C-alpha cells in the first residue's frame, strides 16, 4: 500500500490507498463527504473534474463518455487512483 494524496475543496488529507481503492472509498475513510448514491458508476451523481493525476477503471462501462474522459471528468465511486490526484466537484 502506498500513500496517495487526494485534494478536494481545499482539504488535503493523506490517505492510505492503493490502486485497488476507489477515490470515494479513500475520501470516505478520510472523512470527506461526497455525494455517491449508487457506488457503481451508473447514476453520475459523484462526477468530478480530475485536475491532476491519473485514474483507471476496472469496469468496462464507467458511466462516462470518451469525450468526458478526455475533458478530465471522473467518477470517484469507481475511479481507482494511479497517482496523487486533485479533484473538484463538477
């Protein structure tokens, strides 16, 4: 397990995570509230702008179009961090 930094709305907790822990799970452990009703990438309520870093998805359909991914959007409920990330609510 490595330490990744997730920065959200001015908060910058260090979160113990690995590439198998979703951004949402890491934020929840750190006490950061984020709207995530479905937790499977279908409702899109949790959509965020990925300002820095890289994420990956283990599911074939992440709920985002190819264009949204290129524009820097991610779904924290299913996005797995590959590096330190900075996100903002979309």
